[in-house]
């Protein structure tokens, strides 16, 4: 039983990486052309958490913030959307961002993500 528990801990650390023990967890968010999808991030109050924007079949020309969070701030830095909660805030927050570009057939697309942020004192 102890061997199984040790193996499980090792497997979890390999699969989840260092973010689980850090200040932020962002599960993979799959975006779809011309649709809005939901995503969730888990972050420690007052700490930075970023979503790395994945590659797509065609070029992405811009990333813009559609709606701002109520209890924190969001910035777009190159290929990342970065969220920071207000200091001391614990609870849920949300924001929306959109990526605009072209698909593999050179047709214009928008990929929109509504992000629910779960802010806590620790992960």
C-alpha cells in the first residue's frame, strides 16, 4: 500500500508539473473557431497566473480583453494572458479574452474564452 501511494504521488507530480505546488493552476483550455468556450484557473490571492496562448492552424493577429475582472487585473503580454487578484481577495472572479486571426483556409476567426477564476489563500 505504501509503495502504491508513493507511485501515485510520483505520477501526479510528473503529470501536473510544478504549478500544482506553486501559486497557480490552469487546466488546458481548448478554443474553437468563432465560438466562446469556458475555462477555469485556480490562483493564490495576490499572485500572478498566466494562460499561455496555444498555436492555431492559421495566424493569430491580435488578442484583446473583452471584459475585465471585478476583483483583480488582466494584462496581455505577448503570448500570455496574465491575471492578478486584488491583494487579500478570496472568492470567484471572471474575465473574457478573444483571439482574432485566420484559420487554415485564410478565413477570419475569433476564439473567445470566458475565464472563471477561483482565488484562494492557498492551493
